[in-house]
C-alpha cells in the first residue's frame, strides 16, 4: 500500500499531473471518473494568493468527489510561499505540493519552479518552512536537474526527505529540455535503489500508453506514475493503465457513445464552474483529443472550436453521435 502521510493510495497509484489551464475541476471530474487515484490543482502563484488575486483564489476550489487532492504552489520568495501555504491549507485539501519543476520562462526566470534546482539550500529552506507550518502532508514535484551537467535530483530527494516531505514526484527531464526529447527515467531507478529514500517516488514523463506505464513500473520500480499530457482529452488512460497492469491486455477502447458522454460532461462542468464564456472557450483545447482518429471530422471540429453557444455545442455533439453511430 502506497501512502502519503495517512493518505492511502492503493498498490500502484496513478496521479493526474497539475497542468496550467488544464487540470481544473471540470477536467479533474472526468479523470476521477476514469480512474485517477490522486489529483492536483493547477499550480497556483504564491504571490497571487497572498494578494487575493481572483485567478489564484479561484484555483483553490476543491470538491469532495476529487479526494484525495493536493493544492500545488509555486513561488520564489520563502515568506510568500509560507503565507500562501497557510492560505491553501484553509481550502481543506489533502496535501500541499510544491512545484520545483515548472520550466517555462515566466516562472523559472523569476526564480520559481525549476529555478530552485539551481539553489538547493534555498529550496530546502523554503520547503522546511512550509513543512513546519502546515498540518497537512507536504510533497514536492521537481525535475532531474537544471541541465545535463547538474542532474541533482538524488541530492534533492535526500535533503527534502530529511526535512519532512512525504512524497516526491520527478519529471524525468531537465529544465533545459523543457518538454522536448525523451524522458530519462534512469535516475528514478537510482532513487528507488537508494536505501536512504523511504518516501514514495512517483515518475512522470512520456507515459502515454498502458504499455509504457508497465515498462516504467517494471524497469524502474517507481511507487506510482503521474500522467499529464496523455490525459488531455483522453481521461480513459487511467482505467486502461489499471486494466493493463492487472493483466487485461484486451481492454476496450472508448466508442463514440462514451467519447460523446464524457466530452459532454466535461463541457457542462466547465460551463458550470467558469461560466458560459470562459467555460466554452477553455474547452476548445480538449476537443481534438476527445475525437482523435475519427475520419472526416474536420467539419465538426471547426464547429466545436468556433461556437460560442452552449446549445450549439451540445447540438454538434449530438450530430457527431448520430453520424458516427451509424457508421459503426
């Protein structure tokens, strides 16, 4: 049984990655329905939280059906991160996660996210202040290092475990790789072979199929897997991985009825949480993947990504159902 503090996650948990503008409550809802064991909010700016910025505070929304769920924070100032963690704790998540892995310029070039991989003492001090001040378990998500010359995740893991974090997730790329090239899980295997490391270690990066999940589990011995981009518009990946790991290699792919229903649920939840305008706009990034591989789909895709009316969108989904159900 894998545990983060007192949170039981099963024998080999599958985690939904915190993704900016993706891992919101509507998306988390459909991922939970499809087998995600642990989820995180989109990452939240500590400075935004302590200034009570609407965009940041809105991301604190967590719901009972999502549990267990963590709120993920990022920032460069130790005191701001400490204060933000206390605010996040009041939202009643199951844990607080600290982002030391985001590679994008707007974050890393301001001294936050993956930038802390260049200043391990500061990372340790920041983490310790948060661990010591909140009652919830604190976890960390990071990368292998800043670049190929500074892959310091082994040192990071030991030092953060020593000050009390309860789990570590490692995206198996350096910051300089961003999201390019192949993820290298070798150091995750070394982490799991390090007798000093007692906390769960979760792997992240390039797990885009049940077969890849089994390979990473078997080869590197991680305690669980975090799935990010492969779940966008395809929340079924969680259940498919679970079935595959359990020995069912003949699991069914989602048919048109299931694709329509899950997409429709996601759309309605999005509108319910964000309102009509933003809810419709931010669903557009998901449609292509929901209906990936369907022949002669361009006409419908254009309607889905240009319509600003909920009734029109629901009508388009029904037209897709009718057309492709007949063809099946």
